[in-house]
C-alpha cells in the first residue's frame, strides 16, 4: 500500500501545480489591451497568486491595487499593492475593511480607466459590504445557516447577492464609467459567472423568486429586514464589463488524469461535475472500486478513476471535518478488505471545511485501523467528525494553502 500512497501524493502535487493561476493570468493579460490607468482588485483564496502574476506581467503599469484573501493565503508583499487577509468561509471585520478599501479606490476611477478584477473561489466571503442596516453578526448568522443546511454554492450565492451592496453585478455598476476586465478562476460547477464569488461584476441570472425558493427550501430564519432586501432585484445587464474564465474543475481533473498516466495508471475521467452529499459520493466511489477488474467491461488495473466537482455536507453532528474528508471516510466501509485500492479526495485550495487539511485517504485497512483506535466508522460519520477519525490513523491530506482554487478532485487509485 505504501507505493499507492506515494503515487497518490505525487498525483496531488502535480495536479495542483498544473492549476496554479499565474500562467493563465499572464495569458489573459497578454491578449488584452489596456488604454487608460490600470487599477487592480483581487479577491478570493487565489487572489495573491493572481495579483502577483498581474504585477509581473504589467511591469509597473498598475496605478493602485488591493488584494483580499483568506488568512495565511498571502505569501509576502507585492509592490504598490495593499494586502488584506480576512475570514473564510464566514466573513469578519477584515472582510468589511478590505471591501471598503476597494470601494474607496473605485471612487478614483474615471472614464477611460480600467479595473483589472481578479476573482477566485472564496470571494463571496472575502468581498462584502452589506446592504444598509445589516450587521456583521446578521450576515454571519445567515452564512452559518446556509453552510449547515446542505445548500449548494449557487443557492447560497442567490441569497448572498440580495443582502450585499457589491455582489450580483452591483460592484461593476459602482465602477462605471470605467471599464472592468474580470479574470476568473472558477470554483463553481458549470462555471456560472454570476455564482463565482457571487458575481460582483456579472449580470445576475437568478431572480427574486429563485432566491426566495432557497429561503423556503432550507427553512432559513431571516428577519423582516433581511426578507425585505430579498425582494429587491439585482442587475440583469452590464455594459462596462469583459470577463474571461481561465481555470476550472475540468482542467483540475484532466491534470490529475495526466499525472496518473505519467505514473503508469490508465486514467478514466468519469465526471467533472459531481454534486451530491459527500457521504453518498464516498459510497458510490467504493461501489465502483469493487468493480475494477471484475469483468470484461470493467476498468483494468492499474487504473485511476477520477471525479471532479464539489460535494455537500448536511451537518447533523458536532464534529470537525470537511466534505472531502467525509467523502474519503464514507468510502472506507465499501472498500474494506480490498487490496491495492486507495480512495482519496481533496480541495485544490488546500483547505477542506474549517480544518487545516485538504482532504483524506481511505483504503482496505481503514475500518480495521479505526477500530484499533476505538473509533466506530458510522459514529464518526453520524457526528460529522471525519477530521478526528482520519487524523487518528494518519490519513489526512495536508498540502497547506496552495494558491489556487478550482473545486475538488476525488480519485480511486488501483494497482
């Protein structure tokens, strides 16, 4: 099994390296002509890396710039660019501080100027100014309710947009008459521009009715004031924005396949839009793993079966974990006793839920090793406590913050 783990770690390293945003940002800027003064705003978990690439590509042409990223996701100063680290996935005071600095900068924009807007996953929590009268505590409460409900990112962002002064295309309107060139690293399945970071510079495709259906579906507890804002429509067209998507989960999955092939595995990219409960995804992967080599129409060893996407966790317990850790743990029962089979899942940004892990591993011995530690697999799942279960058997994936963010990848690796 040691060889499988070594191969898995090599695949993880190569796939993430292939999806770092610097090259794609440089390519986007190389094909775009700026005519007036250039201002820069970068938001999201990959904001620092994207801003660094822009700074180097534009060679001192940026008049002023601001980066807002997650704590510990900035890797040093950038000349002429202010860096603010803030809370994610739940906003904090630094979120408001950084956003206000960006808004103050946009007041300097004039006709002929251009704002280079670099957007990556996590931007919804990192770029926020609430509608008048809404407090930080109220937004934190709503965010917490939605994260615990099992709502997907598109649904969550439908609500966020209507409680925000900058989301849902509102930020682009504040930049007018200046132009906005948006370069996007997508962490949303289907690459919906209006959902990535809640679409600050994208026309909103969702309606009041759509947003209210989310409120009803997940029984969100909103005050009359918040419900009032939910009834206000968002911009449906913008004439000062050009947007370009430069990275996505499909590219992450393809890079994973390439890395596996280089190590001698036959790769099969089975899905790039996996979206379901994490534990259900784990059970599905384990069922597929049991079929490898099982007949004339089954994948043959050695192989790597690859799934890209973003699963969900409906919180019912009080444990610690993330969707990728829960997926890996849920796969353990189905592959118990199988030899030369490894399931792993991780977030490309290096973080999974409110933990310091990117994801987790499981193999045919996971259930037995947990039992030796006095941990029952089902109890850990019921308590949403995948982190502590996997930590007990040294089965967490820890990459540290990676500087990119293009959803998750899950792999069945068979020798």
